[in-house]
């Protein structure tokens, strides 16, 4: 890839972004106009749609205020949201037939569904960015739409409740979080079709609430539920399950039960280590093939993403925390340090952050060198040479 | 269906009850039936304590679920992992083998609460010992679990725990690899149970190597080393039985014999020697066979095991016979017959007598042969087994016995002798073998036509041609 090519694509994307920005502006404007105009509404479907429109506008305003709408990711999200605010299909100024009504009803339902998913994604993203304040309205809206679509007692409401709960914990409003989570728990208990995945997530959130309150006993019980359900869904040695183990380790750490905490931290590291080793193998394989066969299509590059955004930020947070704890412990265990450094190095390698990958690789090697010779050590990251070469290629 | 009233809080329950009971005594008469029922239910409800969240969860969830939660809550994540994976693994195996298999009928581990409890107890114990670095304890717990499941005949579980016991035993220091030897011995036995004798023997060999020269006790009576040797000897014997060529079998039997010698079990040693001897005989090396069989005979005589003596004698007799040493062979056979007779082993006795009969028959001692075959026939009819064979043998021997007399009779070229034979043929009186009378009172009449006994056969022959 040449430098000019890179610049060109960069310019192009900038142009695109500018275009979509303008599109959003106009769409927002027209939507606002429409919402002002529609004072006397024809029927319930129009009312509903108007509501949807108003909520969307509100959310977009909030996002704009917090200054988030400049980032490419956010622009994509808001753009797709604006598309939902366009007037309904087959809407007529005068009396409409029942067929047309059906069409409009369907369209509305579709919009509500997409709106529900979109607002949920926005809420989740805001949470990851640490913007708890803005996450609350997004989550409330997603909750509203999901009630519209699925009714009051559906499991589909739970993710929204969970975002709300998490945001409340983040804002320090524990009693409010308690309420949301209790609501979520009740919904899950009553719904026979609740999956293990959602249960796992619910119990993790409840556990975090208990932990925030300092009720470690209940926190552990809830984390145990989390791990159990996650294991049911994905198996015991899966990266989805590590979150539960990590939080459990934290609780034991705070209770000063270091041996248990260490063993749990090790479990987290081991699971990620195995997963990432596999990911690195795939990635290097992909790289080596592209090296010979020329540039690959963007779809193929997309395939090399190994986990979603939530897991990415979770991984970075967890593994760094484990690393800090290993580093700061009074009796440093170099085997563990070496392994966690190795894992982190692989993680950054997979995320294309070469400088950090190399840094942690070096740390892993130095930790290895401090070990007595007769102790078996995990293999020194071999892919670092590869990452060196790929870095050279990139610059 | 009536619904129960809402659960009241603990604090208010007491006062409420008082009120309702006072109410009930007063107003019972004026209440409808429905209200009375409601009141009764309310009273029952009040007696029950209110449940906490944990209790309801415990009630709602399955036993396995609760167990897992209990494990995890205390931080025993490895135990949880192990139990969970075991259950999942078994499920997957079951799915794979399909509804027609034996596995499909098996009761799932999830449903067997007692077993789950055992696993929970020992695994968590093992894990806490593991955290403290006490590998001996870990080994002990796993070993106990394995034995428990061996007893309850869950072989896959016992195999699993024996395996993990071995793995943890490798970490134990300062015991001279005693645990490792034990674990390998158990592992070998578990392989043997699964029919993988090669792997079993490999593990046992390792255990043998580790325990060599050590005085570790296994049980009250013998040392671990001896126990291992005995197991090894047995395994090699079975392997030898399954081996295809005589040479392979010979090697294995040699190893088995050596092991039994080391194991100091005289009975096993003697039987191993017997097998080895038989194998040499099969390999046509009668001299070595006799050597080993002799050793076996000594051992058997020391033990006073007459059954074994009998078997050895039989084998010895065979070997001597192939060597051409008929005298020794007969001696052995006589011994064989005698021991069988004293032990009342009738089948063996039949065999022995038959063998003796055959030998005497070939030697030309027909009288003795008849004697033996006769007794064999007698016992066989008593047993209702192999009567035909014994009968035929007896018949042949008797025929042979008469050979002499027949020859004599045929040598006298007189009409009378032929008559005698034909009379005997008709009547089968037993005076045929008796010496010839020198004088006859009445000369026999000459028959008009002598029936030819072979005529029917000739006719058949003619027809065939």
C-alpha cells in the first residue's frame, strides 16, 4: 500500500463523513419541522410515530451536546438513526384504507425494532466510553421501544434494564440500580425462554451492585450464578466466562483471600492466553497469505476481528488489571507475570497496537529471565518478529 | 383452584395471627365457607417462616446448579470446572453414541446426588490443599474419589480420577516417588479394566521400576513392589494368551514368570512355570519345557495343590512322550490319574485314564490299556460326558486285546476255528480268548452254506461302481 493511496482513502472517508454529517443535519431539521407541524394527528399509528420521532430527536440532541457526534463510529450510528425518522411508508393526508393501515403498522413496528436495537447499541457504547449520564436516556428509550414491540413482560427488555442498572451504578445511584436490576431479575425469572447468556449478564450486573455496596457474600453468590450460566452457554473455558471469574477474583482480593484470588486471576489469564494464541495463529496465517497473494478485500480483513467491541474493552481492562495486581504483589510470581505480559502482548498484537505489543513482549522476556533456570516457562512470544516486520511494512 | 393469600412479613405475622384467631373464635359462625377456608390457609401460611432470596433460589434450581453455586461461591473454580466438564463430556459422548447404545440408558451424574456430594466434598478439599501446595492431600482426595467410583461401578469417573491422581502425584516431592508408583499401579489396573493391556503393562512396568528395592507396604501383608509384580505377571499372561505367535507368547510368558518370581507368590510362580512349559512344548522344545514343568511340579508339591499337580503331570507326560521317554511319561500319567482320583476330579480322571490307555495301547500292553479305558468309560458314563469317545477307545482296546487270540485262531487252518469265530460273531461269548480245547465230543456239523459277512458291503460296492 502506498502512502498516497492511504491519504486518498483518508480524504475519501473524510468526505463521506462530511456528507453524512450534512445529511444528518438536514434530516434532523426536517424531522423537527415535521414534529412541530403534526399537532393534530390522524390516528394512533401517527401518534406513535411522532413519539418515536421526538425521542430520536431528543437523543440526537443529547449526543450532540456531549460532543460525541464527530467520531466516525458515532456518525455511522446517527446516520442510520436519521433514516428511521423519515416519514412512514404510505402515509396519506386523508382517509386511508385498511391495507394502507397495515403497511404503515408494519413499517412502524419495523422502525420501533430498529430503534430499540440502535438505542441499545448507543447506550452500550456510551457506557464503554464512561459516559453514564448520556447512557441513561439512551437506555430509557430502548426500554420504551422494546416495551412497544415486545410488551411488558418480555426477556427482550432485560438488556435495556441492564444498561440502566450499570449506568446507575456508574453514577453512584445504587438504590436506583437496585430497582432496575430487580426488575430485570423478575422479568428473567418469569420468562421461561430466558437464555443462559442473558442470565449470566444479569447476575454479573447484580453482583457488581452487591460488590459496590460492599455485600461480598451476595456478590460472590451472584457471580457464581453468572459463571454457572455462562458455562452452560459457552463452556467453562471461554472468554465469555472470564468476566465472572475476574470479578470474583476482585471480590476475593478485597476480602484479602489472596490464594483464591490468585488462582482465579490465573484462570482468567490462562483462558485468554489460549484464546489469543489461537487468534494470533489465525492472524499471522492471514498475514502471510496476504503477503503472497497481494492485497485482500476489505471483507477478509473484517473476518480477522476475533471479538466484539464489548469484549475488546473488557479484555483490555481485565488483563491490565491482572497485570497490575501481579506486578504489585509483595511476592512477585514471575511465571504469572511472564504469562500475563505474554497474553497482553498478544492482545495488543491482535488489536494492531504494535508498540504496546512489543513492550509487553519485552516485559514478558525480562520476567522470564528472572526465573530460575529449571522452571518451565511459557514460550516467549514468537510472533514479535513477525509484528516487527509487519510494522516495517506499514511505515 | 383457590389461591393462597400473600406471604406476610415476619414482623407483622405474630400480631396478625392473634387478631385473626380472636376474630375466628368470635365470628366463625357468621363466616361463609369460602372465608373460613381462606382463614385456615392464612393460619397455615403464618406458621411457615418467610423465605429468603437464597432459599427460594435453592428451591428453584436443580441440585447440580446449587452445588456448582456453592462451589464457586467459596472460590473453588477448578472443582467447578472439573465437575462441569465431566458432566458435559459425558453428555457429548452420550449424544455421539446415539440412542441405541448402552450409554444412552445410563443415569446421568446430575441426577445422582450422593455421587455429586462425594465429588464436591473431595474436590473442594483437594483444591484447598492445592492452594496450600499440599500435593499429598490432593493425591489422597483424588485417590479416594477414584476408589469410591470404582466401587459404585462408574468406571469412567474412576478412570478420570485415577488419571488426575497420577498427575498430582508427579508433583509430590520427598516421598521417593511412592505415590507415583501407587498411582501408576492404579492407572495400570484401570487400563486393564478397559481392556487396554499394552498400556496397562506399560504403566505397571513404570510402577515396578519405581518400587524396585523399596519396602513400601501396600495393605497389611505385602509390599507394593510384590503387588505390582503379581499384577504384571497376570497381565503378561493374558497378553501371552492373546499374542498370535508362539515366539511372542514365549517372551511374554518369560516376563510373566520372572515377575511372579519377584512377586513371591508360589502359586502364581508355579502356574507361570506351567504356562511357560506348555508354551515350550508348543514350540517343540520339550527339553526346556520339562525343565520348567519340573519347577512347577516342585512348587505345586510344596503347595500341596493337587489340581495343579495333575495339570503339570499331564503336561509333563506329553513332553516326555515327545521326547520318547515313555517310562517317565507313564509315571507322570499315573501320578496324574492318582491325584485326580483322590481329588475326585472326574473329568481329569477320564482324561488321565484315556491318556494312559492310549499309551499302553501304542505300547502293546492291551490288558492295561483295557483296564484304564474301562475305568475311563465308567467314570464318563457316570458324568454323562464324552461317553462316546471313551466307549470307542474301550472298544478299540478290547479289539486289540483280542488280536492275539484271533491270530492264534486264524493260524490253525481248520474248519473248526472258522466255526468258532463265526459262533463268536453270532453270540459274542467271552470264551473266544480261552485256550483251545484239545478234544471235541461231537464233531460239528458242516453247514450247507457259509454266509459271507462281507456280502452286503460288496453289493453296495457293486452298486456304486
